C-alpha cells in the first residue's frame, strides 16, 4: 500500500490537533469472535440485497444501488472506470470492498479529506448535492 505524502500527512495531523480529535480514535478492530473471517477465501461475489438491481433500477449494474433524490445522482459504481479497477471481479460493488467502510464512511477520515480539499481550493460546501 502506498504511503501518504509526508507533507500532507503532517498538515492533516496539525489540522486534527487543531480540531481536537484523534484520527485513529474510532478505528475499528476485528472481533476475533466474529464469524465473518476475511482470511477465509471467498467463494464468489456477495449476494446483492433483495429489492435492488433488477426491480426498478435499470441503471444499477452491481445490484446494491439505491435510488437517489435526483437522476444525476443515480449512478452505479460499476459505471465508473476508476471503481472497476478496484473491484475487478464481475458483479463486485465498491461498498463490499474491504477498505470502503474505513476509508469512505469514517467521519474522521471524511473530515480530513474535507480539510485537504479545502486547502486545495475545492468548493465543496456550496452546491448542496451531498450525494454526488
């Protein structure tokens, strides 16, 4: 796995200290009693949840999409080349990728990315389309 740019890492640590939060405070740890053992080889792609995919969402290719408030936001992860590189198995969904939960859904990570984007000059607060 690639290491983060040391200068960016230092800026993020400074920002975390200013916001008074520990970026690793809510790091999930694997429960040894959990029956979902990721070291066990997978027998294939996970089954999509019932109610998604073929019934009513013709744009969904992964079988795990949910309808969003606007048509512009109705985008399947399988329609993005960048995601296809990460989820190489046919029928895979980015939300079942091992890193999705910790990288995309952890509030502290999202705050750090938000800060980094603001420092780069991105307008991320102005448009209101939070699901894009």
